């Protein structure tokens, strides 16, 4: 285990996931925040916007060249999709040994990057310095479907509901509290990026139907998966998941359906509510996780811990809620 204190820079620190990363990095015994970049908050104290941060660090508005020349062991890119490339190119040129963890979708289909869903891809990490963090829904879908891989007899259908933090901080219908009140808002019901991401990773077509609700954080995903051969009862279905995730502290298998209200602010994912159709050929299950934590910041910390030589769960509280 490395005892060295590593310096972390965050680009896109104004966003919800960036704020969670600030909290996690600040509390980590072997990490130190070196810089946080936000154009909108330039010059303001981090402690004025992040109630767990203590220190004099201020937000800066750093372009790609400035980020690349800052002394940081790690740069985490918490930017909207389509914005990462100039930063990656600048770092590749000026400081290629810098570890980059990208939270956007920009490199999730790039074979040169390690795709960091540790519970499923840990064995494929071989010291890569470019890590692509999976999407929140894509994480939930893959965790729900991986134990069924090889048993599927058709296209799984995944019905998802997210809190409006998943829509980011840029104003839109999907994070407009007035429009979401007493409402469930469907969007991009075919061809969603996370649908393509999961199809690519599993080698299995997946149908995904996302919705946004009026709560802030957390996602719930109900999966219907047709099976090639019948399973002998719900206990057999549940056992597939208990066996697959028996040694994963951030993935908990339960009998009853997990609730999104119980996962908000926590670092693990939960899978439960197992059921079978009458003929045993249709598996149903529910997975929940916090889209800002296990769906983003917590998973990023798992990945950079491993890359820096720290225990994978260093700095990740296993039981306590991260936020109210």
C-alpha cells in the first residue's frame, strides 16, 4: 500500500458529482486537493460552497493548458459529455504520466482506456493511467445483468427512474422543480447513451427506458430479463446474485425490493425484489444506487485508489450516509 499523499485536481467541480468528489478527496487520508476548476465559481472559496471542506482553496477557471501544467498526480474530469478531449490531449502532451479519471461518456467506448466498474472489470486493470468511469444507469444495469449473462434468452428491458440531480446543473425540463412536481418525466426512450454503453459492454442488446422524478438523488431500475431456460424458483435466481457478489462490500443483495429513499447518500448499490414469471423464463429484479456516489464519485474513488496503490475502499464509508 502506498503511504504517499497524492494530489488531486478536479475539473468541473461546480457539478453535483464534482462536489461529492471534493468531499471524498478532502476526507481521504492519502489524498489532497490541489486545485478545483469551475468557470462559474472562479475566485470563490471552496468552503463557501462545500460544507465539509475546510481550507483556503479557491475555485479557478483553468483551460486545458493550465490544467496540464499544474502539479497533480490525478486529474478527475467531471465535465459534461463532449468536453473532455481538449483536457486529455493537453495532459497527454505536457504530463502524460498523470492519472486521468473521466466521469463523462467520452472514452467509455475507447479500448485504450480502462473501463472502471471494479466489481466487474477489476481483473482487467493493469496499471492504465487513463480510466473511464461508467455511467450511473449503466453501472446499475450491468450489475443487474452480469450474473444472468449466458442465461439470457432475449433482450432485457430496464425501466429506470432517477432523481433530477442526474440532469446536472444546467437548467432544463429534467431538473426544473416546477415541471417535475407531481410528475414522472420520460425521456429518450430508445437509443439512450447508457443503453448503448451497456449493450457494448455486455455484448447483449438491452432496452432502457429512463425517467426523471421530483426527488434529488438516487436511481431505481426494474429489470425484466427473458431467460433461455427456466430457473427452478426464486431462490435459485437470488443465489446467482448472492454468489456473484458475496465478496463485494459495495454491493448488497437483499430479499425485498430496495428503495431509492434508502440508498440516497450512501456509497453502495442494492439488488433485490427477485421474482420469476410463471414459466420460470422471465427474471425480474430491482437495483438502486446513488447516481452521484456509486454512480459517479464513489466509483471514481474506487478506481483512483486502485491506480494509486491504496486499498480500493480507502476513504469510502461503508455504512454511514454521505449526505442527508
